[in-house]
């Protein structure tokens, strides 16, 4: 389920991300990710009140980074649901630190 992907994205603070050329998630996939990610980020106790207004920027960063690494959104969504400890899901989780640094470090 998409909300599980978003929850992972919004709550993680792990390793470094890999930058790859942009892929082709559909507009509806990007919109759904954003609609789930922003509220999850805003509810995250690790995000201080003074940073909650940056959640939309964080989620857009996550989309931009993850989209290039995971061109097939449906495969990623299925893997997060069916095999949350897989190498693919670990790579997805590793997008978080890049966006955390970009959005919340200053």
C-alpha cells in the first residue's frame, strides 16, 4: 500500500542516497505519494514544530530522489508490502538521509 511506502519515507533517517536519472512515475503516483507523505511527515515526532512547514519540500525531495532509483513504482510498492526487508526496500529507505540533510539541516 502506498501509505506504507510514504510512512517509511517520512520516518526514516538512514544512510546515503544514490542519484540516478529521473524515471517515469505517473502524475497520479506522485500526487498520491505527496498526499500521504506530507501528513505523515507533519505527524512525525522527529520533525520539530518549526520544521513542519518544510514537509512538502521534504516529500518532493523524496519523490525526486526515489523516482530516479525506482523507475517502476508498482514494483516498489509491491516489494514494500510483500518483502519490507529486501535489498530494494533498503535502497528506497536510503533516500531519506539525503532529503533530511537538504530540507531539515538548516
